[in-house]
């Protein structure tokens, strides 16, 4: 007698997958599509009719697919994706606003600041935003003034902003003045008083990397780089000192 093999989502017929999607509870739904076949099924499903999804987790999507998700899911409130691939034509295309989304997470992005501005401008009603960029990315997101401008003009409803930004550098940051240049734009009244968003900035000398992250640390697991030679600065300490005085 041959052993029975339990079916997986990727082996189910498309018709059955559609029935599953149609009958999921729209109030508590959380879908994770990680395999190419099932992601293709999701794309086709969303293109057929208006979806009642309220929560969705997917892997990497293109900018067109991202817009298709927003367009096809008018009840979508929470979206988690790994990254969104974009090109120059995406940067110059017309903007359509999708105001249903309130929470967005990018778990491993490699986008530039310009691409992220374009990407985020589609969802002006975001209340929660979480961004973790790839530790080996050549695109630096450590720019407090740019983020301040973007949030004031594109995401004015944002209340919670969690992030981990990495920046590779060729030279080793030997003193606190080097790291202070990066963290200083996050010491403005916008960050410390208006939003009360605090950050740590750490120079990891052994990796030739700077890591800037919001407090508390928003990663799935806490990544601690202990080295006596590392430099760590925090905007929370500055605020505490000013209050004591």
C-alpha cells in the first residue's frame, strides 16, 4: 500500500484555491503566499473580482502587482510584503491614491529613498509603517530630513514609524562625530517632540556598517552586535538630558 501524501496549497487545483479564498473570514484573514505557483494564483484571483481581504502577507511584488492588490482589495487594512520591485517607468507613472490601507510593512527592502517616496505616496492614510531594509543594500535610507519631509507631505496621518536602516561604508567610523552626522537630523523637534520617535545609531566597525533603528527595536528578533569598539548614539538620551535641565 502506497503511503498517502497530504496535499499542500501549491498542489491544489486552482478551482479549489479560489473556493478557499472566497470563503475565508474577511475580518480575521491573514494569507501568506511564498511559493511562485500560489502567488500566481493570488494575482489571478485578485484580477477576477473585488476582494474582501482585510489582511494580507505576500513576498516580493512588482509595483504593478502592488497597485493591483490595492485596487482589487478595497477593504484591505494591513499589508505585509518583503519588497516591491520598481523601475524608472514606475517612478514616472501617474499616481492613484488608495486610502483604505492603514498599516504597511516592508520586511526586507532594497529600494532607494526616491522609490520609497513614490511607493508610499499611493497610501496617504497610513497610520502604522514598518520598514526593514536589506543589510547589504547599496541604498541608504538614513536621511532624517528626507523622511521628515516625506512624512509631513505624504504621510501626515502616520502615528507609528518603526524601522531598521543599514548603511555600508568604505572607511571605519572611528569617533562619535562621524556617527553624530548621521543621527543629528533625527534630533529635530519633529522627531523628538511632535512625533516622539526616538532612534539609536550604531557603527559596527567589524562589518563596516552603520545601523540606525527606531526604539524599541522593531526586528522579529533582536540583533545585538557587541564590540567594545562599536559606537552607539541615541536620541532618547538627548531628550532625557534636556528634560533634566
